[in-house]
C-alpha cells in the first residue's frame, strides 16, 4: 500500500483545500475593483443597492477631432486599453480635469497618425426612466486641446 | 479523524466511470479553443501600447520577473505563446498525450487571461473555468474518447474504464460555482441589505448596462419596476440557495439548468458575457451524474473501445 503522501488523492485533496482557503485572502485583504490575484477573486460585483428614487444613468464617450476637423470615435483599440478600463483610465480622470491623462491619450492616439487628433472631447448623455418612457438629456462637453491643455 | 477522511475520500474520490470526465474534457477544451479563445491582435495591441502593467496578475508578475518584457510581451512573443497554446489545445481535444497537452493548454489560457487583466481591468467570468481546466491534467481525462485510449487499445492494453480520480474535477468546479454564487448573494445582502431587492437597484444596474451596451431588451426591462422586483428576488434566491445542489444531489440538475438560463438571461438583458458559467453549469448537468451521459457519447466511446478485428494468419508459401 502506498504511503499516504504518495497517494494522488492526498495531493489533490491538499490542492482542493488550498484553492478553497485561498479565496479567503481577497476577503481579508480587500483590493476593491483593482484585484491582482486572478483567478482567486472576491465575488462582490453589483453588491451596492440603490434607494427608492429616480432611475437614471449617464453614457459617456470619447471623441477626437483631428487637424482636418474630422471626427474620430476613440475606441479602446485606439486608446490601447481594454473596454472596461476606458472609464477608469481616461473618461473619469478627464471629467475631473486631469490634463496628464489627456496628454497620455493624445500621445497614444497620434503615434502613427498622419492627421493628428488635436482635440479630445468627453461627450455625455443622461438617461432617466419616467412615466412617459426614457428621457435623454445632453450634458456639457469637456474638451482638451493639444495646446493649451486645460479643460473647457 | 479516520471517519472524516473516509467521508472525504468517499465524496471526492468514488470509483467512477472515466467516460463523464472524457466528455467534460471534450466540451471544455472545444469551447476554449473555438469560442473563448484569446484574441491575439487584442493582446498584441495591449502589449505594444502599454510600456508597463498597471495591475499585473500573479502569473504575469512571475513571468515579468523571470524574463525581460520584450521576450513574451511583444508581437513575436505573444504569437509564439498563442501557437503553442493552440497546438496543445488541439492535442488535448483529440486526446494525444492528453494530460501533458491539457497542462500546457491551460497554462497558455491562464497566460492570456492574466495578461488581459493586467491593465486595470479584471473580470470574474473565466476564473472557475480556468481552475476547472487546471484540474483536468491531474485526473484521467484522456482515459476515454482519446487517441491515447485508441493507441492503448491497439497495444492490447486495457482501457482505464473506472478510476477513483474520475469525478474530482467535476466536483471541484461544482464546489467553486457554489462558492461564487453564495459569495455574490451574501455580498448583496451585506452591502446592499434587503434594499437590493427593492426593484430600484436592479432597474439602475440594468439601465446602466443596457444603455452602455445598446441593448433594447434591457432598456425595456429597466422601465418596468415590478418585473425588476421579481427578477432581483429571483437573483438573490438563486445565488443564496445554489448550494442545495451540493447537499441535495437529486435537485442538482434543476440548479444547473437554472444556472444556464440565469446567465443567458443576464446576457440578453444586460450584456454580461458569462459564457463560461453557462458552459460549466451545462457540463455539470451533462456529466456530473454518470447515469445521464449522452447516448451519442457512449456510442463513440464503444466504437473507440472496440477490439481490433483478428488479423488473417499468414499462408505458408
């Protein structure tokens, strides 16, 4: 009969227990949405509740205007980040007036571009559920130019 | 102590047919190869547009520590890893050097998922599936429905029809799914309280996702308060009580099918692509109970296990 520690069942059992126990780590050391322990993650998505009140959301997208006045949709591919990271990395900081992010985005967009982007705009709409259906409001645009780099 | 060990072994390692595990291998590997597989241009774009990792995952931190960045995280490096992963995947699918191929395929899969999640973006959908793939090389996944089994038969060796290690990967992923659902359900009640089921919560979440992803069905659902109350109660109950599939095995098929439809609904209403969860619930539905293996799979297995026809004896000259 094989010694216990040589049995595959022993090693597999230890591995099972280790993986299960490791799931306590992200709970005890919470990293928020920037988790760095994949595939051992905390499973707390969409946990927050909303109180009774208006049901509304905002949609934001980044648009570039080139030197020849052409309008370019700034996609995750152009920005070089995954789609869900666009908000964290660019949209929210730009809305908060972070011009360094604008500089970085201009650099990423204009790497091999004959008609460079000279203006970045954060365009926003607000959608709200009402008794008569969905109401859409256009919100003020926040824009950055290559010079000077201040939000307008 | 011995009684607990015996119970543990009886649950995790019962002597069972290796056919369900082989079927699960076929479905999981085929899905990863043909459906979930990494988008190479996307990974090359990420690697070449970013000079560093903003939130490196453990495997990426390890590789970045061992190798200069340009070796793997370049167009050439990414392409090489992609091809090695793809070749290993096809070998794992047909079942040649199955367990080695599975291990390499899984490492490659982990590499791409970890890489994609090292730039300030992490999602949960691949995690249990990735752990399931990693369990397969450590079980007799190539004992049936494989080239390995066919070659074994040709050499006159008996196939490994039963094994105490045959069910543990399926049970492992069942436990993982139970943990994830229970964790999400409990976190909703802890963070959101019973207000999570007030209707407004789900309306807000669905509206936000549906507008962002241009999903008309989601926009419609978000405008119906009482529907969202029912859906939110259903969501919390499903997540909190999925563990009953472990304690009451006879109810398990219903929970697995419920999981399939739950995630299909999430996809069509809010655009959440939890395809791997759909697949895992489907795999458990098909293969966790050996009495419910599809008939076509049993026929395929029987055909592969058929002994060779006897050769004609050579005639004397």
